[in-house]
């Protein structure tokens, strides 16, 4: 399986990247994927769904910057969640389901594309 992102390019390569460097790397990794691309990450319980009201890149930056207060608020309000059993079952029947995703090691953040 070919990953949707370049695993050779991570924000961890630079021991002290600036927020702009991190944002540039994350932005370059952000892109469209299908459900089948996320399945391996789901198996290792690494996928988080980002509410459509949140900007995916902003959410990725908060995680990359270890902004625990903001991330905790999103989790508490249900704006950042793990996929539910119902969602997983639904998407298993639609491997072409579209998402927008970005890796923030060790996680993969995804937003469902609503058509």
C-alpha cells in the first residue's frame, strides 16, 4: 500500500522547527484520501476525525505543538473524536469514501468529505 503522504518528510526531522516550518510540512502532507487509505491507521487506533467546523490544518498544528488545552477542549466538545463503530461499519462498505487527511505522527487526522 502506498501512503498518501511522504513518510520521509516529517516535522520531527528538524530538532527545533519553527511553527512556520511545521505548518509548511503539515500543509504539504494534507490531501485527499479514500477510506481504504486510512484502514491501516484505524487498525492501530491512530485515526482521529476532525469536525467539519474545525480547520484540519489548525487542528494538526495544535497536536504537533502539543497544545493540550486546545486539543482537550476539542475532544471534550466532540470536535475531535475517534471513529465510532457505526462509522467504521458504514465506511467498510464504501472503501472509496472520500476524506481529507493529514498525518501528525503517530496519528492520522481526517475529515469526511460530505458530497
